[in-house]
C-alpha cells in the first residue's frame, strides 16, 4: 500500500462523498491518522460543505421540524432507593 504524502482537493472530495475505492479510502484514513494538517483540512472541508448546504432563514418557521432529535437524557447513575417508612415517632 502506497500512502500518499498529501491529499489533493479531488481526493478529499471523493473521501467525503464516499466514492473512493476501499484501498484509496484506507490510504486516506492512514494519512489522516498521522497528519495533523490533513485532519485540519478535512475538518475545514466538512465545515464548508455544511455551510454550503445551509439555506437562509426559514420564513414559515418550520425548520425545527427537520432538525435531528436530541439524544435521550442519560439515565440515573445508580438505581433509585426503595421507600422505607420512617420509624414511629421519627420526623
């Protein structure tokens, strides 16, 4: 496997869109694991893509209908204690 030393914009776009072959995808992932600058570039490319997909303000106010739901609230970290009645005369 020959690991590229640098990513070009076409390879990065194909990686983001998921159109690379399995071998090329492994090479890009290997590069991303070892190159901080490549990871920064991937992050900026994903942010630019997200900004390009954004549309202007929703005039009808229905944008909330298409948002992803919030993740469920985490459960308690320990089980709730059972109710134990107080001894008579204890308040």
